[in-house]
């Protein structure tokens, strides 16, 4: 007969036929060689066919040591499989491109805001007074003033802070029937607009667009 996968090694074993004898197992099949049980006599050939009916072979027992070894083999194989899978993932193009895409460019610092500029309106002339319409940092203002126009501290000219891109405007209308009226816009000490009108109720206008 052909043995099961857990074949015992070749040797003498109790005869599976039930005779009080031992029969020789060659590691794969029962042979035709037999001897009395417990005897060390040379094998005796039997007339029966060398292939005998199927029987249950002696079982091979596994002790605690074999079980522990099996567990360690399984654990080791699992660890090796994980290492190989991780190494393969790192070397793949998708993984490389993913790591590359995670690199963030350092954003550039925002440009520094443009410095605030000082705009000053002047209105003067030979006329005694004028009606003023002017843009300022808070909107449009209208006033009747004596010439020359002064601020609250009595200084000639009215100033305010202006931003890049702002539109500066001032107009002065003579309130009398004679004389001249001159308007002027100065930004940080530089005259950017100037105009003069003469005669009764004449209007002088000045404007300037601040660069951005």
C-alpha cells in the first residue's frame, strides 16, 4: 500500500494483518518481509502479494516543541511578507510621486504695503473768500473759507494722509465780484496740480490721481 503524507521512517512495525509478527515498512509501502514479534531474526519472505490491504499507519506525534517551531515559522513568514510589501510600495512610481507632491513650496512673503503719502491742499489769491469743495481721506467736504485757506492750527494749507491710487480733487469758487483764486495740490513736498481763475465767481479746479 502507499503511505499517507506523514509516513514513518523505514523499519519493523507490528504486522497490520494481525499476525503475532512484525513486518518491514520501507518508508513508502509494506514489504513481503516478516519476522516473529520481538525477534531479531532475518526477515522471512512470505508467499502473499507484497502489496497489502490499506491499513492505518502508526501516527506521527507532534510535541509542544514542534508546535512552537511551527508558530515561529508562520510568524517569520508573515514578517518577511510585510517587509517585502513595504519595500515594494516605497519603490513604486506612485509612491515616489506622492512623496514629491507632498513637498510644499514656501509661500513668498506678501509685498510690503506702500507707504502712506501726505497730500496738502492750498487755496489763495487776491479774492477775500472762496467756496471750497475737496476730497479727503473720509470723503468729500464743502466749506466757505477766507483766503488764504488755513487749517485749524492757523497754518496755511490743509493736509491729509492719502493712499496709492487715491483721487485728489479740490475746487475753489470766488465768492466776490473781483480778484483771483488759485488752487494747488502738493504731495510730499511736490506740486502735482495747480490752477488759477479770475473775475467774479470764477472757479479754479485741481486734481491728481495717486500712482498705485
